[in-house]
């Protein structure tokens, strides 16, 4: 059985033009990042552990992940996000313009010299939910660049070696995190607890790969501490951090937290009304930092971010590439990313949702079926083996209905539209 599995892996590597001796991303990123769950995936594909059942599109090497718009780095975002008449007509056929519950932006970058863009209700604001974690990872890399402005290798080393405790900030979140013991090869999936200690890289991975809210609060907290301690952060102790939050003014800490999260978006031309983050992701953060200004996202704001990520302008080229690697989903594909047409494609993805129910109006309302509000958002970069590449931001607020099926179905139709499949 192991020989059969290795034969399949060899075939996949050959078909995707990967070096056969290498493992696959993000599995071949374990040595680089120290993220332990990647070691488990490596052992899974070698046949030493049960099959992780990754889709074919999840088999890229770390070295195969590239930024698609580096050749357009000097082009302004507003000059890229100009409606293409032909693509716009096709997208209009998928989304009736008067339907206010759906908003979308799409950029076809299959041919960078001939980019095609379409949009609908692109400036409408939505509660971003977990898509806001992309703001947090941007803040993390922005602060790393401030600590080590001229040495990216030291930024990676800090991500890999700086171990931090979750503390009450991780409480509470229903999303589980994968905890792999590299000595016993045992995997446990459970909610994060206050005593958990992981590297910055692992907390960031938990935040994006399984969308753990506690991890997002920890990463945002660490970006805040980087801003507060500056070049002293790498040697900062737990006692230093505890004293900062105990003795500091909560109002001042809140102001710094909001600035740390949102300021990196403004040089990208993303306004406060297009994308901002105003509150931490867990109640456990409340004693230490407050909320301010509310959170909002729009398809236009998120598309501006994705375009500049591909241009290498989110912090810098190396940071943009690192963030894109962290978005390369390998835990499981859900909602938009679950479309069967995308199985063989590389998908860099983040999904978010937030809902609220009023049982007095409809006793059947529930999880992902809110009747007061019911936000579901998908951000995806799609790269097919046939060369088709595009980006999508889909944001919806369809009441009393789980929109996961809609997102999946629309992903299939959009993929057919971009690729010209009847």
C-alpha cells in the first residue's frame, strides 16, 4: 500500500512539474517554518501516517508559489480595477444588479498584460467576520518589517522561534486547532486553551488555516506588543507583556491596537469605509483592550488588498509572498473553495461569516441562517494548471439561509465564465 501511495505521489509530482525528491507545499515548508501540522502532512503522504486526503490542487511546492502581478508593480490599483466590458456583461448575467444581498469583485489575471475586471455592488459594506484575519496577518508582517527593516531572514527566524502563550486571549472559540506531537506522531484537534504555547508562525497558521479566533486575537496582540516594545520585542518576556497590559491605560492600548491593525491598509489606498477592523476576535481580550470604530469590509477594499498582494506591495515583496503561502489552504476547503471545478487548482483562500438570530421572528433560524443579519464572505485567489488565474471577493447577506451552497455554486459558475467553459 505504501509503495502504491508513493507511486501516486511521484506521478503527481511529475504531472505538476515538481522535483520528485521534494515533498509538497506546505509540507516542504515544515523545515522552513516549524509549523508542526505540516510535518504530519509530510508523513501522511510518505505513507507513514493515514492519508490526509488533500485535493490535487493542494500539492504545490513552497517554491512554486509565486506572485502573479510583479510585472505590474508600478501600475496604480485604480488603473487595474477598470471594468472590462466583455467580462462585465458575463458577470452581470450571473448577478442581477438590483440584488442587494450580493456583492462581488473579480480580476482575471490569466494574461497579466491584458487584465480583465468586473464588479457589482463593490462599495457596499459588510461585517467581514473572519476575512478580517487578513488585516491581522498584514499587521503582523508590517510590525516585523519595522523591527527588522533590512533583514527578512531575521523576521522569519522570529516567526519560527518566538514562542508565546495564548493566555485568556484565546477564550473562547468553537474552532478547533490541530496539535501534532512530532515525537509520538499523534494528532489532537481541540479548542485552544489558555496554557497553549506556540510559535508566532504556528499561531498565524492556526488563524488562517482553521480560522481560529483565539489565534487571531493572539497574533493581533503580538503585533500590538511589537509596536509597543519595538526592537526590544524579540527578547520581551511573558512578565513584560503582562506588566504592559496591567499597568497601561486601556484607552491608550486600544488606540494603539486599532492603529496597528488598520494603518498598514491606508498606504494601499484602502479607506476606512472600504476595510477596517475595530474589535478583537475573542471575549478573552476584552479586559485588556477595547473596541473602536466597528469592523467593515467591502469587495472593492478586499480586491485592492489582493491586487497589491500579487504586486508585492503588502508591506514588501517577501512579506506578500509569505502571506500568500499562509493563505494556501490545506486543512480543508469549505464554501467557495469547495467547488469541484477548483479541486485541481491551487486555492489561496479566506472565508468569514457572522450571523444573528431573532427566534421570535423565525424559530427555525440558526447557525449560518441568521434572520437579523447573515454575512458570509469569501476571498479567493485561483490558479489552474492550464494557466487560468483569477481573484474573487464575494460578500453576501442573505437572510435565513446558509449561503455556503450559494458560494459553492457561484464559484463553479464564475470559474466556467473566466475559463470560457460552456
